[in-house]
């Protein structure tokens, strides 16, 4: 029998969330097939969760499909009412859920709480959307005919999320899918399963304590299903499953290629949110104080573990030396430590493997002719003296005129490559010459430079900003990117259409049967 207890920091958070006795959250040394969630701040185990099997997955899909048949018939504003209550439940648990994200993933507490606020915001957005699932009415070329399009629920969908936003990415998908009439199966990262359990439990409490949706068979909680397991036992069956018409997957480009290949092979739909190699263009006429702040958060925030992290700075030759000097001073003042501590601005990387990947990338950059300005391998070694997976944010100067191969890769760590450019044309050539196309930004006070950056000849990314950084996004705008980033769009705008199927309808209210294109038959 297990005698170990949960990590003490986790115990306090679980108490706040009334999850201390949740059957899925086990002591770290629990027997059986489990995944152990580790605290990246001290390298100690938090708790274990039971891994589910392919048979468990199959039963979960059957349950979700059964309840979805009635969920889709509930009027969308009624579905929106339940999502409204869910958003309020997230509000009620904002701080402890945010602390859980911080504890399990390692981002600082304000960012953890901000992630749960995103869940609140997307729920609010989805509530309004539940009354705006509009189709179009169009004129028919045939007399006494009416044409229109309408949108139906897609069905039961699959959601696969990554460790770095263990709550928000699920909510982006789940809140919109719910008001669109879909049930869902959520496969979270095995690195952050406790956050997934907590978010699902909050959703299930809402679904249990309501009288809006009472299906004749099945459990209303099955609209928001969770399955925790390995890629082999759960991931591969999920992406190959024809019962799931849509797979929304967030993660690496490598993972996205596998998902796209398998789902495309069965002619299903994918919504892919994959890697980014995001750049800021810094022109000499920019507000430099504003730019430095944008670069600092973009490159250092979340310890470089955002898909929108600033990884490249394309800086004009007139200001590059001063900018690098200012950034080095700013980097040296960033407090690194326990992300739950007030005042910490950069927490740990998620794992030892991530630290090793950062070390390897720095070595490759040096081998390819680059110069480490601050941080680097020495910074990693300095941080290695304390428990956890800490590093120092690193600035690497690229030789003028060079584009080293390592700078085209996404290393999920706080490495900023600084390029010296002579003008906007050179900046855009370097900017767009990477496989990824997620987020981008320019700092300039020139209307011409800003508009050029936003034009057809400018940034090739799904997100393009002027005088704000690459990192962070509001739920009102569709989020996603181009090229190897996958082409998906989540959150605002018309992203809801990804979770529905379009149907064109024609009604003949006359007594004749004219054919389109004036075809005469018989």
C-alpha cells in the first residue's frame, strides 16, 4: 500500500479546489500504470495519475457519442448558458487553478492566473457566439427558389494539448465546440495531467448541478470527456478514429505532421497549432523603451516556452549595439526562481531534456559562428547548483550577413538570436525564410514601414503586430499560423466554423422544376 503523500504545495492547492480526495490523483508511488507529474521548480514528484488503456478510450468515445446525439439538439443559446456557468466557475477558482498551472508547468504565478483568465474570457466569448452561429441567405438563379446555408454540429471531436498551456488551449477548443453542439475527448500532455483533471472536474461540477440539459440516456458530463494515456495507447487510436471527424492538436511540428498524415488519410479534418520561430523587426525610428519591454517579455516570458516566444530579433544596424547592451542589462536583472514566489519573472524549463536541448542549441550556434552575449552554457551551469530545471535567458549575436541553420529551428527555451540588418527589405527576407509562420512584430514609428510589414509583401505569419511583441494573444482574434505552424485557427473571429459542418439548402416553393444553368432535360 502506498505511504507517500502528494507534494505539499499540491496538497494546499487541491484543498482549495476540493480535489484532495479525487480518485484520479494518486500518491507519486502509486502502483499500476501511472504517469508521475513532476514539479519543474524543484524536480520533485507532485502526484501520479492512472494511465488509461485503448479499451478505456473506446468506451469514452462511445459515451461521448451517445450524449452528443442529444447535446446537438439542445438549442445553442441553452448550450451557451451552461458555458456561461462554466466561465463563472473558472472565475470562482481563478487563483487556485492558476497556482496549479504554475506548480505543474513552471510559468510564474501571474501568467498561471492569466491562463485561467483566458479560459474565463473564451467562455464569455462563446456565450455570445451561441446566439450568432449565422449562415447566409443568397438569391437563387431559379425562379421561386430560396437558397441559404446553415451550420450543424460536427460531432464528437478530439482535442490534444501540449504542456505549456495546459488549461487555456483546451478551453479555446472546448468552449467553442460546446456551444457549436459538439462533445469532445481531451487528451492532455502527460507532463501536466493534474491541471487537466482539475479543469475537467470544474466543468463536470457545472454539468452535474444543472437542469438545462438532461439527456434521456448517458451522462451530461460526457460532453466534456477526459482521457489520460500514452501516444501509443490513446493518441494513435484517437487520430485514426473515424468517429472523431475533427482532431484539434497543439504541439510540435513533428507531432503535427503525424496527426495530419493519419487524419488526412481517413479524410478527417485537422485543426493544427504547431511551432513558431517568431521574429521582431526593430527599426531605428522605433520607441526604444517600448521595444525593449516588448522584446524582453516576448523572449523571456514563460522561460521561452510559448509557441509565440520571440526567438529572433532583426535589429537595424544603426541601433543594434545599443539595443544589445540595453537587453543584456535587462536580462541581468530578471529574477529567476520558484514561479510561485512573488517577484519571480522567470521560472524553470519543464524538464531536464529541455535544459539539454537548450545547451545543445547554444553549442550549435557557437559552432556556426555566433557569439553568446549573456546567459549561455555558463548560465545553465550557474543555475544547475539549485534544484529544478533552471537556466538563464540567453542572447546570441549572429554575424552580419549570416543566417546560421540553428536560427531556423525552434528551441523551446529562452534563446534570442540577434541579427543586424540594413533595412526593411533585408529584414523581411530573413524574417520569412523559416519553415514556421506563427507570430511576428515590428517596432517602428513609420507608417510606411508598418504598412509594408502588414502588406502582402510583409510578414507571412498568421499574426502580425505593430509596436507590440510577438507573445500573447487576445481571444477576440483568431489564433494560429501558416506553413509548418499548421494553418489552424482557434479562439475568436470565425474560428467557430472549424467545429461545425456547413450545409447549403435550396427550397423550391413554386410549381415548376427549373434546373440550374438553364439546363433543359427531357
